[in-house]
């Protein structure tokens, strides 16, 4: 049962009696199933706290309790609480909901696998809110060794598409991307970044020249097919840097 603060005010028509309590309790029982599952995965029921986690207004969360959680909100909750958005929406899941700390003795961190591609070619188009396909678990020590947040915050797995970054990144390789490393001033020359250019998601190695221009380079040695691209800082600022590629999960 959803529990919340209920104030009982005596009026001429409404008294604080057992029947009034029963009616009000029944109203509180009538919480939308999607909201009940959101409480479950969030491990909390205070609307203000959930609103803060999901970066929405508390009134919006209250509305979900009666009208249901939207698909967009479920996707966001899936990323924040590391759960399957489909579980929130339907009660069914292809993978487990968050575990208790006692079930995770090796400090494994769940990293979301997004239904998104970064092209190693001309460009890949993705949904604005890609679906979470599942999770891959990494030990905290592995994330720390890669310079990634040990709690996995802002880290996602997407897939490569194409061979312009081969042999470093073969086609259809899972990519571990840190979205916390995307400010221009923090970009490291010679590293690989994922960014959105003209509506498509691209994966390239960048080099920042002394004159302020930026070279977008493919690792593929076939420069007749994949030549370097040089853009000005102004043009690059129109791109949206998604994050830095930290690891390509390549099989050997």
C-alpha cells in the first residue's frame, strides 16, 4: 500500500471517523501499477526524492501515481536506477531488477547497454531516447583502472557501426563511453570521442591543432576512403560531444 501523509480536517460535513479513514486509505491503495514498480526499483516512496533523482517536478511524480509512468520517464528511471524500463511499464523484464548489496559481494556495477550506434563511417542515426537493452556488469576496480566513475554514473555501452576505425574498432564492437568527459576544454588530443554531427552519431579520433582547428581522423589506413576531416572550432562547437570512448570491448 502506498503510504503518504494524510491530514484529516473536521468540518461540518466531514468528521474524523472510521468510515472516512477507510475511504481515504482506499484512495491511497489505488496507485497505478507502473508507479508501484517505480517505487520498487527506486527503493523509495517519497515523491520529492524520486523527482530529484529523475530531474522532474514533484507534481509530475504525483501524477504518475494516478495516471501511470510514461515511457520516457521509465527510460530515464532505467538509467538512474539501473533497471529494465519494460519492467516499470509492463511488470515483465528480460533481466533482473536491482539486487541488494548482499547479492553483490564482488562490487559489480551495472552499465546500461543502449540501443544506439556510433558509426565508424559517415554517420548513424539513433532515437533521442534509446532503449536500454540490458546491462553488463563490471567490477569497481576495472572501472577505476579505466578512469571511470566507480558507481558507473554517466557510463554507457553502445555499438560501433562500420569499419572506418578498424583495426582499432571492428564493426559491431561494444563501446564503453563516458559521457562525463565531453566539455571541449577537457578534450584530450589523440583520443577517441563519440559526438553528434548534423544529426548523426560519429566515432572519431580527434586532434586539436595550434591554430584552433580540429582534425577528425579515422584509424582505418585507407585514407582514400576515410580521409581526415578538418573543421574549425566554430563548426565543432555546433557538434554535440556525447562522451569519450574509454574501451572497445574487442574479442581476441
